[in-house]
């Protein structure tokens, strides 16, 4: 598709961004990754991302974003606050986090000679983050191009997919087993299928179960619906 061009994947080592990494590798001549270290509860998340980047043969740059702690102490970065599901935004919310990450990724990408940015943001599992919406991404794309006078293209392959369809996309790229076993989404820092109890594990498992059910129906002679 765009075999002579280069892309930078915003990469956390989770299911979504790892699926995006495979998506990028299928389309671009060269792919590299950028990972943001903002004092995650589990350093394992950074290690996991580094391991995947190494296994997939892509360069990884880790940027120190620990200043987010100063701006918005929250459950993801402060181990003394519990992650809770409640009304409104999850307590893992950091205002404008995605705006900041994508802006830094853009600076890095331009320096690396890449005009394509790939991010796993998604409106379908929308959990209240306004800077994950498609309208925001389109707006930021224009802003980045103006800010740096550079023709960035932000790709969001998961934007309209639910978790089940994200598994399906990984499967289409023959990466389902890899994504399942090597990625970390669990809030308790357990790789692969995780602890099974936290909100991230429940969402991930529900999506996988749903997809497997659909896939099995296909193997029984039906069509993937
Ligand atoms: Zn978990």
C-alpha cells in the first residue's frame, strides 16, 4: 500500500497498540514505535512494550512523560489511589493525555522522517476520553500540519471497531495468538489473559469470547457476521 513510506506507532504494549503495530507493518516500508513512560503503576508495561518491539524488529523510543504526575495525580500513576468504576470518567483519566502523546509523537516522527502516525484510539469502546474521538483526531491532524508545516497523516485503524472486531483484525493479520500472549492490558500487571478481574481484563475477555464465538460459527459453515 504505502510501501515506500515510514510510520510511527504510539505504542504501549497493550492489545490495541500491538494490533496497530502489525497493521502498520503490513502497510509501510518502515515502522518504529514511541512509548510514553508516565510512571505507570507497573514498569512491566514498559518492559512488555520493549520486548514486543524487539521481537517484531522495530525501533522503540521511550519518552519520559512523568510530568503528567504533576499535572493530574490519578489512579494509573499513583499507587495509593484505587481504580474505581463509577459514574462519568474513569479515575484513570488524565486530561488531554492523548493530545500530549500524539503531539510528542508527531515531533518525533518528523525528526525521524515519518509523516504517518498510527494510534489505537477508538470511539466504540468510548470510555469518556474526548481526545480519543474521531473529530478530535481530525482536528489535531490539521493542527499538527499547521504547527509544523509538515504533511502528517494520523491513522486510527481501530476507531470504529469494538474489542471483538479488534481481535478479528489481529486474526486477519495472523497475529491473534501473538497479541493474546504477549500484550499487557491488565491493571494488575499480568501479561496475556491477565488477572481476569479488573475492568481491562473483563473488556478484553468479553471481546475475545465474542470473536471466538463468531469465528467458530464460521468454521461450522456460516459466515462471519
Ligand atoms: Zn486484570
